[in-house]
């Protein structure tokens, strides 16, 4: 693994850790409001955080609740499903 790849992985992990509390809170709200609110309205909470670390926000996801973003040459999905909060590289 080269230094650039290591830095990207560390940045993705930091973003994941930084969003832990807010993701769970917003997921709970989404469960209560999903019949009335457009999921894309939640992007305003996460897009700035992604951009702060140099990423490009792609969009929100419903199942599982979360969002996708690009960081350098990798695409990630940050999500909450039931009691599981996670992230993974998807590309």
C-alpha cells in the first residue's frame, strides 16, 4: 500500500468516526419521517462534511440509510442499517 492509498483510507475512517453520532440520530429521524420527507433533504447535513475532507458527495441511499461519496479514486458508502453503523469501499 502506498502513502496516498494509506492517507485516503485514514481520511475515510476519520469521516466515518466523525459522523457516528449524527448518522444514528438522523437514521432514527428518517425512520419516523420517511413517509413525509424526501431523503435527499438530508444531503445538506453530510455533503459539507464530505467536501471538508476533499471528497465528492454522490447522494443519499434509502436501503440501507446512508450516503455515497468519492474520495480520490475510491467510492465509499456510509450507512446505518438496524443497529449497524458502517462504511465500506464499493469501488
